[in-house]
């Protein structure tokens, strides 16, 4: 199972919006609405920020939103803040009854 | 509150085995799967597999088939991950996480650093 494809890095200024893409195949992202997104700050465990493509766990800011079109899922962060600077990972359920992660995207807040 | 507390760092020689524990609290252990994810230094997240504490059913990534075993002790609310025939590229932080669904990992342990070095 190949990793989902994410851009290695994205950047934006405070207050701006950015979008991170996560591209899979018809065997994973394209066939299931089981895509989650995680935020990971350096030296910390990942934190769930989006699940089931568009849902936010309790306590996660509504500045984070998710969507999907075909084989590509996307995470949008609006009103960028300094604390949003982190690595972001997507994952998806697959037709092999396994889970695959994306390679990760480093977000830099300029 | 939900907590997952993992065992401490390990240093192993190539060819050895390691067993990492993950003690849970704050929820009914058998209600959710436990998944294991690892992260090599400076690299991304890699899903290793998951186990249902209720049924004992496991699902492993094909890359680790034959070398990894996941188990649980429901009386202790604890999950275990054993990795055998360790190689240098198994050096990583190993995380356990509670899984609502196959891919929704909502609570994570603090991570266990496993270093494989001769």
C-alpha cells in the first residue's frame, strides 16, 4: 500500500487561509469517507483535528475544515495563527482493511 | 479523561525483540480498538496495525507481517506490541492510539522511543 500523496510544505501569513491536499486512489480515499487529519507539533504526539472527511472533534477550532473530491481530500486552515505551524498528516481506510497515512506536510506561518 | 500511558524507552541490538506496553484509563477498554503507529527520526507516520480488545482480532500492515504481534490484557486495560528480528530501520518512536474506526485515532500515548543499534 503506497502512502497518500501530500505536498512536502506549505506556507502562509497570519490571518490567511491555506489548503493541504491528500491524494490517494480508488482503493482508499476515493472509495471511503474515512479520511482523518492530524496535527503534530515537534516532539509531541499527533492530535486528531478532522475525521470522516469533514467532522471536527470537540474542542478543535472551526478554523479547521475538511473536504473531498474524487481521490483527493483536503484540509483548509483559515485565519492562520502562529500556533498552527506544525506538521499535518492525512490518513485513510483502505480496501485491504488497513490504514494508510500521507507523507506529511510542514506548515510554516510566515 | 481518556489516557494512554506507554512504557519507557528501549535500546536493542539488531536481531533482538522489543515489547512496548500501552496502559489505558478513563474509558471502557474493550469498546475501542487499539492501533499502533511508528515514526522514524525526521520521518512521517506509519500505520503498523490494530487490535480489537473485545475479539482479539488483529490487522497488520503487510510490511511487518511475520515480525509484529499485537495483544491485549483486558483485565489490566493494557495493549502490547511486540516487534521481532529488529533492524536498524526499526529505530523509531512507537505510538499507541485509541481507534474509533479503522482510521480515526482520537487519543494517543506519549510515544516510546525504540533504538536499534549494535
